[in-house]
């Protein structure tokens, strides 16, 4: 049985003239101990989809799904109290900005202790010993002294390590890392990623890694989900995705990697991810796709056209270019 099962997840936010769909039909099946990465540009709905799973979206958000289950329990019908018993204990999340995610009014030790006090039966001395152990596990020197430090007294890398310590405090079955290396320098990024990979191996956690860094994906993930403008456009094993990308957007992301550049000018994807008011009538990627045809601009895949009878437009690459339009099986 999958640890996390998502089918056709949709998230909408109210706007002046209705609702804006930030996540549109995302599906994911995650097994215990598996590492899955979700990639895409900013605005692709990666974080929103996982915040919906965690139940951390504002009450104004409208979340629907055919299936939304964690460890065999239906998250759609679960009471708020029951869900709070899972979040932070069995399911935890590391957020993008450690300096803004940690509460500046409380010490690191207090914030770790809060998670332990909420989800465990440990006494005060046991919780302090556990907090010291956690800080030591994530590589913070002199952990006992750091418990009394406030977030502003710690560097970005140390703050991120403290957030990881809070997330793993109750030995979660699932850890969601939302761009955990944002705003960190390159050497610290590598240390944080190594730390997450080590903790995942030692604890057997399932890990969902949200990122836009394809290099991180290649080194860490077993499977990859590619999202664009809220839609899931491709899912494949890491080896298959890097070896034979099947969607033009995936191919464009990979072509933009510096190590794959064949000229002095680094390839890029023109334009930006469509927002609320500039979404095209056809395929959402068609305005930026070098291989779009008139059928792509006329109607979304799966809604019109003789060849578009499936949800995903797939173009197998031939010599680095998409071949004739095909449809995902």
C-alpha cells in the first residue's frame, strides 16, 4: 500500500471574478522509503500541492481530489483534530526560507520542544536531551548551547539545520522538503542535501523534494514529477527523464542546464509561466514551446483534436527535437 496516494488533486483560490486554479489534476503515489522530486519553474504549483496535502492552505482555498490518503487514512474526511495529530508527527515539512519560517520570538530549543511536547509523552528533561540529540544529528556544533539561541543569532545554514531537526523530531514517515537550499550558498546547499539524503537512508523516511534545480534531482531522486502552470506534464524515473525526456517543457528544462550547453550562450525558455489573466486557450506551454503547432494553440490536450484524446501532450525526442505529436498511453 502506498504511503501517500494522490489522484487528481485540484487547488483553487478565490479571485474577484471566480476562482483561480493553482493546481490542476496532480497525481502522485509514494511508497515508504522512496524519494520523489517535484520540479518546475516558480509558479508551477509545486509548493501549493504539498501544502494542500499538509492541510496548511488558508481556509479560503478550495481543495478537491479523487483520492487524498496518507498511510491508508483519507485526508479528505479526517477531522481537523485528527489531522493535527498527524502533521508534525507522521508527516513533516521543511519550508523554503528558514529565516522567516522560524519564529523570531522564541529560541530554537523552545520551538523543537514544542513539537516534542505536542506529539510525544516525554518529560521535560527527556525533551531537552532529545533536542540536543537532534541538533547534533543535523550537524550543529555545541548543540546544548544552541538551544538557547534565537533564529537571528544563527546563520542561514544553521537555521535550515534547526528546521530539519524540528521536522524529524518525531521520526516522521514522510518528509516534504520545499526547496530546502533556497537562499543558501553553494557549499551549504551541498551540505544540506547530503544531510537530507543521509537522514532519509538512516530513518527509512519517504521524501518529497520540491526544487527547480535539475542537478539536485539527478543526484537525489528516484522518480521525478514535472509540473507546469499547476499541471503535471510528465512523470518518469530519474534515469528515463534525463535520458529521454518526453515532454517539450522537460526537454527545455534539461537543455538549460549549464553542463548540457553546446554553445557559449546558455539556452533558456522564453517568456514566463502563465498566471491568472494570461492563460492561453490551448496548451499552457504553447506560447513558449518552440515546437507548438496550431492544434496546440487551439485547444488543451485531452479536450479537442483527433490526436489529443489524453491528458498529456507527449513528444518523444529524436536527435534532440520532438518527433511527430503522440499521446501518452
